[in-house]
C-alpha cells in the first residue's frame, strides 16, 4: 500500500487519474440527477415495441440500444437468432419478442446459469463457453429440430475481451446465413460513457471488441463517432453512445451485377 502511495506521489498522471475517477464516481450520478431522461418518444402501435420502450426505463448499460436491436432483428425476418451473453436478459427480452413475431428459433448461450431470465417455453438456453459451443452448434440444431444452423441474427455481448472476441468471431461468423447480420454491444467502451439524451454512465476502458472486429473486417473504424462504413463485402453501421452498438451486415455485392 505504502509502495503504491509513493509510486503515485512520484507520478502526477496516476494522481490525475485517481482524481478524475473519483470525480466521475461522484459527478456522473450527480449530473444524471439533474438531467433526467425525458419522456420516451412515441413508438407507434406494435405492442412488442411498446414493451421494449417500457423496458428501457430500467436504465441498464444496454437500454439505449434496445429499440435498435429490435429494429435490426425484425429487418432480418429471422428464422434463427443466437444470443451470446444473456446475464439478466435485457437483449433476450428484445430477441424473444422478435422470435415470437416471426416464429423464429432463439438460442441463448452464457457461461453462467441464466435459464430463469424468461419463462417463454420456446426459448433455448445453453450454459456453456460460447466458443466451445460453436463447434457443436450444427449438431445441436439438428438435435433440437431447428431446420438450419445458418444464423440470421447473431448477437455478441459476452466478456468483451480482445482474445475471446477474436475467437468468437472466428468460431461463429462462418455460421452466419448469407444475408445474416452480426450485432455487437460494447464496441466503444470507456470509463465515462455518454448516454442517450445527454446523460452519462460509468463503464471501463476496454477497446477489446472493436479491435477484434477491425481485425476481422480488415478495416480501420473510429468507434468514437456514429458511422456507416463498407469493409469488403460487409456494411458496418455504428452508434457510438452507451458503450457502442455495431451492426455488421453481409452485402452480397460480389454475387450481384453492379450497375
Ligand atoms: C454484458 S453481459 C450480457 C448482457 C446481456 N446481453 C443483456 O443484454 O442483459 C455478459 C455475459 O457474458 C457471459 N460470458 C462471459 N464470458 C463468456 C463465455 N466465454 N461464454 C459464454 N458467455 C460468457 C457472462 O456470464 C455475462 O452473463
């Protein structure tokens, strides 16, 4: 402890970091207290989307993205969706509603036991390391009577560690359907994160997911800004707020005649 203290006194950057961190621990909740979320916008007349907007009031690390996850998933008109990382079931809540609308299969994978996050009978939960499970996935689909192991929507929200994300992309992306899309949360993780409507939340400094994604796509991306990019045959759209939310969609341009 004393050694740490001496090291800190000798290095002004450490002191500045500590002050900044302690300041944000106090400052962020205080700031948010005076910048409450405005009323949620009208969202039309689909009950499932209304439920999702209601769910946003829980103010979790992913709540700002839930309607966008819903929109991305319904555009896929999915038959099979896979969720990697379930925890308390925020993303599961959204994907379950999409699965019910389209009669799709939803398989969620988590290393922890998350089987109680929903009581929907159609839901399939697998407690496993997701990289290990990818190799068994085609056989799993066959044993579950899922007609095809090709995934229309793959949602990735697990450890956020660089090495693990590299392995996840290598293991799961070959299972994506031709028109399938990958959705990643936490592609812009920093200690203090801007939320929707100008509020803030505390998080961690971690470029693991975006670094692994850039390497996978072979493309430089700036996750601090909203953007749309084309990397090879992939269309990438990105929301920078709330830890980042990125959608990667195969374009299939190679198989079409360009006009
Ligand atoms: C950020 S949380 C997921 C949040 C969830 N998507 C939501 O919206 O509520 C990350 C989850 O990934 C799981 N996880 C971490 N490493 C994993 C691994 N190797 N395989 C499967 N799940 C893993 C954790 O147990 C944790 O529940």
